[in-house]
């Protein structure tokens, strides 16, 4: 598990801006704090998967801090699991 920092800013009109300050590109917004939490968590998973599939390292927590002044900071956790995909090729197709 890797713990990053999610930062939330409450904007006019009830909009909540959310970003993971130590994982560049993980940004979202929603009309409530709960929705912003769900969306930024989903964005974190999506960008982490993209980075790993592209052979890139994940950013280390605490390395890249945002300039966004936030109203609330809280931890957001990225849980990684590993699997191995095994494909059996029938003998008749192996040549």
C-alpha cells in the first residue's frame, strides 16, 4: 500500500476541487466532498495503472507538492496487487 495526500478545495457553487498532491495529474472535481473523494480515488487508480502498464515508476509520496491552497488534506491509499497471467496454448495451434 502506498499512501498519498489528497487535497480538497471548496469552491463557489458547492464545487469541490480534488487532487492528489504527490501524484501529478490526479485531479478531479465534484459537487460534494464524498463524490470528490470517490472521483479522485478512481483517478489515482487509473493513472497508477497507466504508469505501470507503460513501464513507468509510480511517484513517491511527498515528492511533488501542489501549489493549490487546500481546505482539507487527508491520506488516500493506493493498494497494489500482483497477478500472473498464464495462457495455455492448445498443442494443435502450437507450431
